[in-house]
């Protein structure tokens, strides 16, 4: 039997939603162990002076609890 925790994280990128998601997962992996699944919840754009300046991807990420 396994238990998983699910959290939401947001990644940003100046180039794409894919890169934003990748950045978020890679950063989360530095703090969390046993990442299992990432589901894209939402994608949006940051706009400044009528130009897209950032792609943002919100993810739900699950990771396995460790046994004590």
C-alpha cells in the first residue's frame, strides 16, 4: 500500500508552456523525493505592453510519502 501527497506548483518560461512545466518539475525534484505524476491544471500568459513576456503552467504534482 502506498500513500501520495498532491501539491500545486507553477512554472514560468519566456519561451513556452512546455518549458514552464519542465522548469517547475525540475525545481520541485530538488526539494521533493519520489515525484510520480504531474497533471497540467492551467496555462496562462503574462502580458506587458501588449506583448507576451512569460508562459506560465500550473501543475498538480504527486509524490510518495516515505515510511518512517
